[in-house]
């Protein structure tokens, strides 16, 4: 338990059979990562069901929080994409609230799904594939204008186009690594300082003083981690809006 990386180990909770799809074996067993994602999705549904159960003119606590989170993403999509943002608000808000609940539940002794690169990379790929689909459907072949900005001297296109293509392909990786790295790093630091509290507590008076300092650091880091959990979900939503805006307003690129 002293190992700070132990908390990220994938473990099977429910053993299920393995199926073969196109020659690839897929294990359907439910792991702690899958269970954490299912729990987050369930908590989102339960939270908004409870928040909207009694829609009052003067909202209660749950309704206030639910409306505040929705209004935050609504304003975000509108400020980045303008009127077109309303069409993509359900997608962006679902991403935001799902990531937020996965981040927050990891602070309450539940496995943090967003500390797994496979999870964050899947979300990143979902965003980019949606961007490509929207770009092709809305703009047709003009979608490729995204990689050739206007107003550039034509000789520079030989250098600029490969850079733009590479930048676009890296987007899901950067989305994934940013969320994964912040959640992984924060939980590792918390575990290390928590270990200091236990280790120093048995070393006499000086050790106890050190343990008190370490405990104070744990409290401060915990508060910081709650803020990071929210900010990372918000940043994920911001970047999703920015990438969608590139293809929604392609003519201004």
C-alpha cells in the first residue's frame, strides 16, 4: 500500500468471457476502471434527475449547482462558437460533466478512470473524430482548407501544410496527455505526502512535527486537487469547443 502507483493498477472485478471480433480477442470482464466510468455515468444521471425533479423558480441547492454547470458550458460554447455552439452544446456538456464526475469521484477513495491513458486517449479521439465528421459534412472538400490557411505566400504552403496536418493529428494526444498527466501526478503526490505522515509519526517529537507539516501539505494538496479536477474538465470542454469552431467557421480560418 506504500507504493504510490498501486492505486492505478487495473484489476478485474467481474470475470466475463472473451469474445473474438475480426480476429481480435476482446476481454469483456469489468475492471475497476470500467466500474469507475459506469459509476460516473450513473452519478451524472442520478444527479441531474434529482436536480430537475422539482424545477422551482427559486432553485434549491442541487438545481442551482446543476444549472450553474450547464450555464457555464453554455456560455463557453456560445463565446467560442457563437450561435452555432447551441448545436454542439449537448456533446460538449456531456464530455465536461462526464470528465468532471470521473475526476471528482477519484477524490473519494474510488478508482480514478482519468488516470488511465487509454480512457483519456479514447475521449480525445472521440473529440477529433467528431471534429472531422462535422468538418466533412458541413464543408465537404473545403474541410482540407483547415490545413492551408489563407493569406499565406504560396511557397510557404510546402512547409505550412505538413505542420498543420501534424498539429491536427497531435490534438487527441495532447488532449489525452494533459488530462491523464494532471490526474496521475496529483494523486501520486498526495499518496507520497500521506506516506510521509505515517512514516514520520513514529520517529519521536521531531518526526511528529514533520508529520504535522506533511499532513498540512496533504490538506492543501487535496484542496488543490479538487480545483484541478474541475479545471481539467473545463479545459477539456474549452479545447473541444475550439477544435469544433475551426471547422464550423472554416471560412474565417
